[in-house]
């Protein structure tokens, strides 16, 4: 059994209250540190689940590869009105159009994910609606990318059998970037499907 503290005991005997204890420099232990904006984003990144972090990384990769695909394809013009101009081939025009769609989609999704990390709020209403938009959007864009590659690959193979030049090499490079974008967004669709199923089951 503890002994009571005498009324005339010196002040050093009584321990200070935790809430008023100070640290070096006279700053209270409960005072938040500076750099709140970046620190809060890093903390939210750590608190986000693995699916959310993986989806953001995959969409960032999809953004990069779709941008490379559209830049390489749009610059694949050699000569004026000749056969070495991507505008002369509907398959390449379709591939360029889908690369632009994929780039715009991944840009919007990356901005949305970064906004959620920064503010803690999603731009889309409920969590279930957000998960449905993620799942549907990733699947649609991935399907468009694979269809664009399916249209452009046969034309490129046929031309490379006759002449392997800068034009066909650039077309093949653009198709390769579109394929990598498809892989990234396709994997993001799997993650979005998992998140959507968890929202439905809860």
C-alpha cells in the first residue's frame, strides 16, 4: 500500500502532470510538427491499403506508356503523303486514338488518387460507386488497348516483311508501348475488381 504524500512535502516530490510536461525548447509534447501538407500525404499513403497503393502505381505506369505510345505514333511521319506516314493507315490512326484515350483516362485517375491522398476525400461520392467506376473504367480502357494492338500488329508485320525501315520500327515501338500500357491498366483492373468485390461483400 502506497504512503500518502505529506502536505508540506517539497515541490520536487510531486511529478508534473503529463499534459503540461515540456520538451526541449519549451514546446509541448502534443504540439504537431511542421510540414503538415507533405507529411499528411505520406501518412495517408502509409495508411492506404496495399490495393490502393498498387492501383496508383499501375495507373502511373499506364499513363507513362500510353503517353510514349501516342508520341511515337504521332511523330511517325516520313515524307509528305507517302506510304511512310501513319495517317495513311486506319489501323495506326485507331491505335493513336486509343493511346490518347488511355492517356486521358490514366491522367484523370492519377489526379484523383493523388487528390484522395492529399485531402482524404474521393472526388466520386460513395466508396462503392468509386470502386465500380475504377473497375469498369480499367476494363474498358484495357480492352480498347488490346483491340488497337490487334489491328496494328498485322499491318506492321506485313510491311516489315517487305521493308524494315524507320517507319516500321517506329510503328512497332508505339505498339510495344501500347502493350505495356495494356499490361499496367489490365493489372489495375484486377486490383480494382478485388476492391469492388470487397465493397460489395461488406
